[in-house]
C-alpha cells in the first residue's frame, strides 16, 4: 500500500505525526531509520548509504581498513566520522520504527473517504489511476476507453509514480552528495589556507633567524678587524711619539748651546770675553758640536709609515653573494636529499 497516498488532509495529529516520519532524502516514510549521532537526526538506511557512497566513492575499495569515512547530515550539515562499517555501523532508531508500524496499522484500518484520492474532472466518479505517456498527464480508465486519451499510450499510475519518485530521489542524492563534496573541498581549501599561513610564518621566522645569525657574524668580524686596526694605530703612534720625544730632547740641547754661543758673541770687551767665557773653543768644542749635530742622525720613520692601506677589505664578492641570495629550488633539494639517502645506504 502506498502510504504517501493515504496522507490525511484534515490537519489532524496523525498528519503532524506523518510529517515527522518523512525522510529528508527520499521524502518517503522512513525505512529502517538510523540515528546520525550526535545530532540525532533520522534517515533511511538506504538513503544514508547512498549519500555516504556518493561522498566517499573509494570507500568500498578500502577493504578491512579501520578508518571509515565522513558523513554530513543533510538536515543540519553536522559532520560525522564513521568507522569501517560505514552507515551500517550506526545505531537503528527502534522507537521510530515502532511508531511507523503503529502509524501504518492505523492508516490501513481507516476507510478511505471520498476526496482522499484525486478524481477525474471529466468523469467525476472515476479515480485517476493511469498515466498517459503520450500527453504526460494522469487520467482515468474511462478517458482511455472513451475519452480524449483513447488513442494515447498509457501506463499504470503507480509504475510512473515509482519511476519518477526514484529518479527524483536519485537527483536528491546526487545533489546532496555534490554539496558534501563541495563542502569537503571547501574544508580542504580552508585547511590549506591555514597551513599556508602557518608555514609562511615558520619560513619567515627561519629566514629572520638566519639573517640575524649572519648579521651577528658580520658584526663579530667587524669588531675583530677594528681591533686589529686600533692595535696597529696604537703601535705606530707610540713609536712616533717616542721619536718626537727624542727629537725634542736633542732640540733642547742644541738650543741651549746656541743660546750660550749668542751670549758669548754679544760680549764686546776682549778681556771680559776671555775671562767670562773662557776660550771660544771651550764653548764650541768639537764634542759639543758633534753632540748638537746628532739631530739629523736620529731614527726616522719610513715614507708611508702612517699609511693604513694594508687594512683595506674588499667586500665586493660578499656583496655579490648577498645580492645572489635566493630560495633553494625544489629540484636541488630533492637531489640533495637523494644524495644523502645514497650515502646512508652505502
């Protein structure tokens, strides 16, 4: 018996009950309903299996693997992870099955009222019980025998109804499965987007760490080279300062000798000159002149002694290397890892 045709039209509690017993996939009354945990929505087992198979096309080939697949409830879009049994591992809703049995018994025991089945407009006492395939409209037997459809091809109404209902159910299943696949792709893309952001942040941190380490190494090298220049500067300036002291001392001796000679030369009286200063040779004696003339023979610095050209550093090759810095190509990384694997095997 087609219980869909027996739906009450008087807004009774039975009608409200029947609406609660309709599968959202096939729009028929539940058949072996299952519970989609944890959202507690019901589906026909067959409908649920069709949706699950469409959303997981490779599930059958998994054999005895422990992992199952994903199932998205068509009522609330809640996603459920199934085990290796798939839909058949879900719990059956025995309470709903018992309610359906009671409802069917109530409907079967209730006599049909006039008006519960569509009647033919041309023949008011005839029920619409056949389908005109040629005109694609439901009609009655009298229309086929005597009426407008006597030359048309007809088929049983129930056959056409079941066929179109099956086709409609298949379309619904395809649409639901397509929505699930689209939702799965969206979830995968969202996961990929999140992973891309996380991997990018990790790559940025690693790159900053490498450049910071390189900058620290350059700073350490710069300090070392500056220390060497400062050391050389100290050595050279100390040597030059020692020479300056020697020359100042010699200049002071020579200046005193010159001053003494000038004072002697300014004396006009011969007796006084000879009595006060003694013989001239005592003032400008050969040893004293030799001692005063040593200023030209003191140690000197070589030409270019103050130059620091030896401490120049060429960074052109490093500049070129820095400009040429780039990320390693993937193929080079693969070759590198392949080489390491070969070495490990050897």
